[in-house]
C-alpha cells in the first residue's frame, strides 16, 4: 500500500494547528470573559505573631469570592482578641482591567497613598458597618503595615454602608460585601479586572492623622 507521506504530514500539521487554536481560543475566553458567572474561589492567609501586632498568636484571614449574574460577593473571616469598631478590611480592585492595581507610591518615603479620585476602585469595609464618603478621606500605608489616615472634615460623616455588613461573633469578624461588577449607571465604578489587593487592620479615621497596624496581601487573581 502506497503511503503519501506529504499528505499525512500536512494532515497532521493541520490537526495540531486546529487543536492549538482551540485551546488558545479557550484560554483567551477564560481570561477575558466578563465577570458574570464564576465558581466560588477560596483563599486563606496566616500571619504569625512576628508578622503583625493586631492579635496575639496567629491572625487568620479567610476570603471567599463568588460571582453570580454580575454580582460579586466577598466573605471575609478574621479572628481577633476583642471587638474593635475601627477594625476594617480594604478591598482594592483592578477596576480598569489593565493588569495592575493602580495606587500612588512615593519611593522617597516608601509610602503608598490611596486617592479615591485617581486610583483603582477601593472599598473600606468597617467592623461597625459604617462607612464614609470616599471624597472626604485619603489614606495609605507603609510596607511594614503602618496605616496613615486622614479626613478633610472636622467631624467625619458616618452612615450605614450600602454594600456591606459585618458580624462579630465568638472572636471573629465576618465581613460580607456585595457589589455589581458592571453597573451601566456607574461605569466608572465597575470591577472589570480579576486582580484584588487586600488590607486588614485597625483604621481609626478620627479627623486628624492617625496610625494603625495592618496585614497586607499583595495583588492576586480572585477568580480563575
């Protein structure tokens, strides 16, 4: 039986090319599809006594992310020695989907400075379920976990958060956060990228510069 090796070679290369295009297309779809339907993802971080001074012993930060029909839900559990109304969880998202978390950095002082009007979308979730207008507050942190906070009004305006609540029970804070990833009425407040930066600590914003301590989780993909 005569075998046409050229024909077989061309056919084999065609099959390989087709398979490669299929998997590359599937990978592109997975990486770029809108944040609409995803399976829940779970992350757990542990900070030992030498890495933080917020609690005695280890500090555990457990995070669950879930997206259903464009609604992002985050559940965060954090242990504590005692309740503190200034405990807060900061979530900053890659809202412009450029592959990085945009935030001011001053290299001369090794200092991160968050500006709500300029940087990627951030949410500050408070243990007492209160929040403040983003335009009245700026804050930042040093890599060692020290937080600097300031508000431009003498008496900070507290109001119930429309997107989160927190429960304290048996030595644990449980933060619940729900937000529309792509709100057509608020296009500048959309969560488009899959990167998130997480900061947890004591954030006493009280009308003058204040310091707190925090644990910091570098940017990671919250959805696969």
